[in-house]
């Protein structure tokens, strides 16, 4: 059982960093095939792995950690002006203005960001990756980020881990 929980922690951490890995599918598959794993333990382990991985995005967006040189240079290098770049700048002007107004509203109403992030950690909408980065950009407190994220992810993955057993009980009880 401990080995499966350690594997789940690794998969959760990896899926938080590389979003193409589906920890949801992993949890359902593991809980379906291994009946001896407590669903609360699985929910807790996956929540810890997810928040540990998302913490890297949060800290990078906040500016607390420096990105690797390859990424930092690519994102922040000065580029010569061009017609194509100017067209892109004009097309994205509205989006950049919206993001700036959203950032300002988050600064004025910190509880709004905390609730949006908390709901996203449970439901996944708005996308959890986006709210993680936004939480870093608006400088949500680290303790609020960890507490709301852990609680939301624990609820999400505990329910998900319990689903195979509940479904099996319903099928066998009928």
C-alpha cells in the first residue's frame, strides 16, 4: 500500500508540472485495481503532490524563483520591432488590458482571488493551472495558496478515489 501511495505522490507531482499527465485517470485506475488503499489517504497524497508541483508555477509567477536560463531568456529577451510583432501586439491589446484589470481587482479584493482559486482547486474551472499562475501574479499569500489548494485538491481527489468503491457497492447491492 505504501508503495502505491508513493507512486501516486510522484504521478500527482508530475501531473502538476506537466499538465498532459492525467492524475484523475491514474487515481481511478489505481483505486479500481487495488482495493486495499484507503480513499482518504489517496486523496491526501495526491493533494500534497499536486500542490507541491503547482507551487513551482506559483513561485515563478510571483517572481520568487528564477526560471531556468533557457526559459528566462526566451521570455524576456529584447526583440527588434517588426510588422508581425506590431500586429500581434495590437491583437492582444484587449487581452492584456483585461488581464491588468483582473490583476487590479484581485489586489483590491484578495478574498475574491482566494475563493476563485479554492473553487478551481475542487472543480477545475476556471482551469487550476491558470488560477495557480494568477495567484502568483497577484501575490496571494503563500499560506492562503497552500491552505486553499490543499483543501480543494483533497476534496476533489478523495471523492474521485472513493468513486470506484461506491460504484462497486451500488452495482453489487442491486
